């Protein structure tokens, strides 16, 4: 998608005649070609740009460039053991460089790395608020607002100078400024640099002659217009200080991945809904089955005990009939029977069962294959939490006839 660059040339002025804001503009294609450019004002922008264009809906495609003369640029050594500590200490460190109240200034910074200087841009909030208000009136939502000096190259022990019609933009490793051409020699002479890279033109012989003889003057990139140069530089700079930080941070549109995951989430939501409907249907069916089984249980209970007149809880009443009290301390007949069923196999024959409710004890006459099989049965029942006492055992032709007592059934494992 193309990128729209708007270079503001002045603060916002408002009077009875309306709003005055002069600017240059440029639309740059992805391949670096210029689609269109020009010079206009506030009213011209309102007539020239269609903010409803699809590519302008992404704030990243709108870059606002502001004059360096309104932005204080500096590099600061900030103490701190973590990035968070350095970020919190920044306002206190840079305050000593300001003549104005720090509360009036908006602070933006570049990448923070421990042990490295932090690049800081400070601007009066009033300038920033006025510019953002004008852009908002035009329905323009920029993703970036940067000082024009931020787009010049950083030269080690040197300075980059962008020549314009009446001014020159200067950037060193730690500072940036905009000066009138007549003061350029004075500004460069005050810099302690070894190299001066001149962009978009060449130094006047008078200016060059006033520089120290050891200063090397080199020619940089040429361009048809300063804004074209700055816009193309923007594409290649990863660490430009964006003034839209903190309260001014723009809302970013969802990425393509977000849209893709939204589709996945929608599909998942549909399947979850289908699953919930299925579970509801299953629960209703299970409830109907439970009611049917309960009715069958009650009918079976009436067949077994036709004299029973009142049936409130078939399970509890059946346990009582079998000798297992609902709230007693004993395990009951059914618990012992369940444990015995888990302990025996197909080689064991049960001849008789006798349950003593007062002793909570089940006596069983069994026929097992051998004495070893009888001992193994006892061990299995012990592991199930049942105390087993073998009261008698006799070898017969078809196996060992034994009588055992079961006590202390815990409900099984």
C-alpha cells in the first residue's frame, strides 16, 4: 500500500478567518516511486485527501513530519537496572536541559537498552495538541508523528546537513536543529565534528571556507525535493522516535492474523454451541431414562414385596429389606456380597450365604479348587478391605469345602 507523508511547516494558527496550517504532502508507493506531491494548507488538505480511502484506514500508512525547531532532541545517560526503571527516570534526567516546565512538555523516546544512551524528543504539548486536533478535523489518524531531523542519517563524529530553500536541517549523534542558511556557517563552526555530509545540494564556498581544515565535507544523496528524501529515508529507519507515545499512541488496526484467528474463534464458537446443544439433549434423554428405570425399579419392588403399601425410596427400602441399614455403622449384606463377588472367580462355587445383622457379618459356604486357591481368595478379599476368617475347610472329591466369615467390608475398591 502507498504511504501518505504530510510535512507540517508551522504551528497551527486560528483566527476569525479560519485555520492556517501550511504543509507539503507526498504519496509514496511501496517501490519508492512518487505517486503525487504538492504544497498546500489546511483547506487544501481537506479538499485534496479522501480519508475514507481504504489504505488510509491503516494509521501506519500516514506519517506526519513536524519541524525540528519545535522539538528538543537529545541523548541522555539514564541510570537504572531495568528498562522500566530507566523509563520512569527519564523525565527527571532530561528536566535539567529544559528552560520550560517539564509538565508542559511531551516526552517521547527511542529504544531503551541498559548501559546505552536513550534518544529523547521533547515537544510542547500545545503544539502537539493543535496539530492532532487539525488532523482529527480532517478525519486523518496518523500512525507516526516524527521530527524531520529524525529522518537524517546519524554520522559517527560527524553531522548530516539537509539543505532547503531558506533553511538547513542539521543532525549530529546527540543533537538536531534547524537554522537559517545565513547562520549555517556559525552553527557548523560550533560543532565538534570530523565529517559534514551535505544532502540535497552542496555547501556555499563561503560556508565551507569557514569550517576547520580538518573537517571533511562529503556529498550525500541527491533528491528532487527535501520531502522526497525524508520520505524515502523513513522506509529504511527502524528506530525513529515516534512522538505518538503515551496518551497520543494511535489505535492499531487488527492484523491479518487477528482476522484469521477471529474466523477460527467463530468456527470454534459454533462447534461449542453445537456441543452444548448435544449435551443438553443428552441430559434430557438421560433424565428420561432415569425416570423410566426408577419406575421399573418401583414396579419390581412391588412384585417382590406386594404387601408394601408405602414406597418413598426404592434403593433405601431394598437395602433395609436385605439387612443393610441406611444410616447404621455396619457395612450390610449388599456390601459384603459385592466384595465377595469381586474376590471370587468362576472356579468358586457358593453353597450358601448367611448374614448376621447384629454382628455385621456374612458367613459363606464355598467350594474352591484347593487349599492354595482358598488362601488366594482370602488374600484378595483382604486387599479389598474385608477381614476373612476361615472357620473350617475339608478336602472333598471335587475340591475343598470351606466356611468363611467376612467382616469389616469398606464398600470395595
